[in-house]
């Protein structure tokens, strides 16, 4: 993970937030390439979940919902972790993670194993951030930052059912920020207090829930494979009863082999009718489906949920590679071209040759109308290639002296390092086609 963190910092993917003030624990800001990569992940998820389907619609609900929403959902009373304090080192730990945490005084030991450890009894700690709505800060103005986006979908179920004219099975998808006051955040972006969730609630007839649960596990697994994650690094793990959330009748995690070990990448839960039933009871509004024939039922819900941050880290870890080429070490991100923040680089071989630069600039202007591309004329060509390799740019177009003679350019493939000549007039169409090709990681499973 240290190499990934170093690369992200060096190439401007991610920075510690508020760094000039010493930073704020497990809070990060995204630089240019991080923003572009996240945008690609977000757009590809939305394309698969909404754009290419007829049975799923989008919504964008408020971050701050009525506090009764969280009372009805069970978050106020039950969204907690067991907290343990150490009176000696003053650190706090999750009781269920003592076996993987490091002692504040002796990091080679776990909390409670060192002779100086003095742990308190566990107490429940609510993970929701509180805030106040209005001019006065009292109990009547108490509100919460959402810890998930799902509840904003459930409270709009009736609106979507009527206005979008949908009937089960159908889904409502949402992308947005969520906030959890984690006791022990860490492992870079893997566990943070502010993150971006991509969730979809799929409403189905009760008798069909198990079948749709299996369907969405496969759909989501295949999506991760499609965009570059190696199957050797992925697995599906079903939760046993003791692991499942209070609302879940079945949950399976798509897990990725992160540097910290096998951990959840995306969860797919069968939430049953818990949420719609709870909000019906609490609000007095019936959240049910009524067919044209008069049949009534509360749909069951299948929920694929994933954070962009977990995908972001998995993609970088899976893509990171080091190799020696001509006795020089090369660091390269072998990202799927659709995920890569920059699709191509335009590089004039001689940055001080006016004719070469003019043609390179013209090509750059043409390509950036279609894709995110970069122009770079600074430094030796080898160093420019290395810079693009480290941000995962799949193709580089180099203009040289031959370009001035016959209007052709060299295209270099990031993964194979193969090069070929192309007419400069055909570069745009070539790049369009190249970005649509099937792609699999060249890294060995």
C-alpha cells in the first residue's frame, strides 16, 4: 500500500486534506488525476446501472434528511460500533478489531497484550455525524449527515413509483457523499469518514428476491472484471447470520485482495421489506405496490452498494506494476483504458521545433474535443513516457522529424511498448476504435 500512496501523492491523484495545518485524520483531497479517475468510475457505474437498462431510474436525494428517517431506519439506535479506550496510551479501538490493531505503546503487540495496557469496558458508539438545522442548537434542531444514500431512495419510493410509472422489478440508483464517524479509520482510502457511495435499490416481488439477489451478485462481479480487476484477486463471500445487518436476510460481499488482505469491495444485500415497512409505520404513508388487478404487496429490496474509494484503491492496486526495461526500472499503472484518467498523450519529440510543436498542438486540439488527452513537450522523450506510464495513459502519440516529411506519427502502447506509424489525419478515429476494444490486464494471474 505504501507504493500506491507514494504514487498517488507524487503524481497528484490524492493529497492529505488540510495538509498545511497538519492534516485531518483519514481525510483526503483528490488532485486532477484522482478527479478524472473517479469521474470515469462514476460514469461507468451509472452507464451500467441506469443508461443501459430500462428498469432502473436515477435519483439525487438530500444529504440531510428529516431526523425521523434515521429513527425509523434503526440508525439512531443501532448504527453503532463497540468502542474501547486505552487509559494508558489514550487511543481508541473497535472491540471487534483488537486482534488486528496495534498497541499505542508497543506496535508489535495488539491492544490489551502489552503489560502497560489498561482497556476500558466496551461501549456502543454511534457512527452518525450530528449537526443542527436552523439558528438555534438544541434538541429540536438536531439532524444527521447521512451514513448511507439508501434511505433517501426508500422515502422517495412512492414518488418514483407514481411519476416514473414503474412496477416491480425496478430499481432506483443514487450516487452521493456519505459520512461515518469511524472509530478507527485508516489504510489510506479504504476506510475514511467522508466517502462517495454508489447504491441501487432494486424492488422485486417477495417470492423473487432470492433469484434477483443471485442475479445482482453476478452482475456486479462481472462489472469489476470487465473494467480490469483480475479474477484471481476477486472472490464472493457469503455472510453468515452473525455478520449480517439487522435488516438483511442474505448478504454477499465481492471481496478484493487488497494489500491489507481480503476485504469488502462491494456488498450485495437482500434487505427484504424492512425499510419500506419501517418507513410506512413511522410516517403513516403506505409504501407498497398495487397492481392494476388490485394485488398489494410491499416489495423486497436487493441492494448492490459500493464506494468509489474502494473501487479506486482496488483499481490502482491491481494496475500497479514495476518492470525493468533496458536496465531502467519502469513504474506503470496498467489501468483499463476506460478507467485511465488520461486517454492519450501528444508528444513533440523536439519541444523547440516550431513546426513540430504546431502540428502537435493541432492534433492535441482535435483529440481533446473527444477525450481527455495531454500535451507535453518538456524534457527528454523517455522521461515524458515515464510520466504518462505512472498515471496510466494507455497511448502516446509522438511527432518527430518523419512527421514533417510524411504527416505520420508514432503511437506507443503503454502495456506492450509496441510502436507503429499512423497518418496524422487518422489518429482521432484510431483512438476512438482503440478505446472501444476489449481489454484484459496483461499482469499475470
